[in-house]
């Protein structure tokens, strides 16, 4: 497994995993990340890069990219043992009466005072509407935003992810509950680079490209980051000189991860940025939510 900060890399590199998927559909599996949205592709330069590089065809290519991003899976279960997603866990969404039920005056039995932050189930995840350009931060379709934007915490329970403005924070007790309830051994996610971890006391840094965040009775929570020498465009003194990493999961259980760290090749070639990276250094720090409103062999994992 490996992870790509897709809107912060060139579109040629972004397209490469899709090319691999086309030619090796039973060997390559792609998941959606938080940057595969209309908002992030607009803010962090991907849209502008596509429009410039593809000229008259640019708008068509960009629309096709957005359609592709909408169709990507949010999560996977590997060999019944490993849950993988970009952000992580998600809340349960209480049922609401349908319009048809109201019209016919049917009584809908709802559990009173349902905890809005109870842990969601795999069944709820499978039924969530993932085909959204920008994951909602309010309403009934919150699971996509949770899966893409949530982060682990050292505090127990579920709580709003106020730092990001979308998604949740979940504690070690939630990791244990999720693993035990669904007979899993590992959660592998991404979403946090060295810049994000620098601001989170109690968590290990991302120097080696991965961290083990929760070790509980049933298994572990792992964060994986595959971009070395992050961030991409800043001067050398502003980079973290971190390693990237990928994980190899081997049969039959696929639940004993082998970590492989690697360094960037230096000096790095000069590339053009298509957004003002000096103003948006931490790509996950703030969200302008209002602007998101829109009408059988080894498995290698990276994020």
C-alpha cells in the first residue's frame, strides 16, 4: 500500500495509478482520498494545471477526472482482516422517516436521544452515497466526509474534528470496538503527513513515513504517508526531510505488515506549482466549507 497527496503532484503522476489500474484491474486497487474533490482540486492547483496543459480539451479532461474521483471506493476490507481508508472511521447515521411514511401517517419507531457520535457499521458504509463531488459536512450523508477526513485521537470516544472542520476524531476505544465488532486485525489509513503530526502532541512524528497510533487488544491502527521530503514546493529549509513508506501485506492472513521506508532523490527537479503554496502550506489545515457546496499474491498498500 502507498499514499499519494494527489492534488499536490503533477497530473502525469496522478494519472499513473489509473493507467496501472486499467492494465492490471485485478492487481491494482485505488481508494479515494480527501483531495479527490472539486474543492481541493480547485484550491490546490490540479484544475488549473489540467486546463493549462490540455488546452481546448482541458475542461473535458477535468470533468472526466471529477467523475472518476466520484466513483472511487471509500474503503476496502483485505482478506477479512484489514480495513483501509484514507481518513479512517466514521459515525453511525440515525434513521429518519421518509416522506412517504409521513404522508401515510405511519408510525416510525426511532431510538430516542441517539448519540450523534456512535461508531458506524460496515453495512452503513456500504450503503453510503459516495458519488459526491465534495463530501457533505452536514445532513444525512456524513459518512463519506468521515471516511476521508477523520483522524485518530488519544482521547476516548468520538468527537467533532474541529481542526479540519469536517470528519471526526476517534480514540483507542473506538479502534478496539471497530476491530472487535467486525473481526478485523488492522486499520491502515493515511491523511496525516509530518506537518499535521507536528501539531498533534501525543502522536509520533512521520519521520519514517508511518506510525502505529493505537495498539489495542484486538489489533493496531497504522498511519501511512508515502511522500518523502514533504512538502513538495517549499525551499529545502522548509521541508521536513521525512522518509516516505509503503506496507506489504502477505497471505494468508495479510495482517502482519512489513514496513518499507524510502528517501527522496536529491536534488529534486524543479517543477511548476499551480497554486499559491506559500499561502496554503498545510493543505489539510483549514476548509472553506461554504465553497464546498455544489449543485492471492502479496498486496502492497500505500496512501
